């Protein structure tokens, strides 16, 4: 199976929320209605990956990041997808932030190394568009 990635143009930010998520979700829905965003809640924190750089509910925010989407959908029986994509990044010294959804995987890299990551994946035999 040939793995291909699609590079998204919109910058992403990884934020930790200290306040209510309702206002943040409302703002995302209003200002970025069709954008990628991911909200994760654990017993210790609430994190948001989105195009929002600032919000009063953020206690910390890191970015910008560039989002690469693994073209899917991917079957749940597939193994080693993330490993095959992250190994070239680790070998090149590129830090990644990965998110998985029901259909596919997403890999974020810091925007200042996005062109380098793009080239490394292409040199490793992956198709990259965008």
C-alpha cells in the first residue's frame, strides 16, 4: 500500500485550555466552520489543536504547526502506518505531534521545518501533495 499525505495550508496551534470549552468551540464553528480541529480531554488537561492562536480560555499555546493528513480512509487492520511515517522524521531530527481519527491519521510538524519534513517524506518514497 502506497501511503500519501496531503499538506494543509492553514497554520495550526496546540493549546491547553484552562476555561470552558464551549466558547472555544463556538468561536471555531463561527470563524473556521470547515477547518480541522481536535479537542482532547484527559483527567489532567484539555488540549485543542486548531487554527486559533489566541483565546482567553487558553492557559498555554504552541505553534505554528503545519498539518499533514494521511490520505484515507485507513482500515483499522492496517499496522505500522504511523511508524513508517514517523521514523524518517525521527531520523531527520524532526519532532512530530500525531493525532488519529476514525478514518485516518494526522501528523503536525513545526512550521519552520515543514518544507524539510515534506522533502524527507518524498525522499522516503511517500507521496506528498499541497
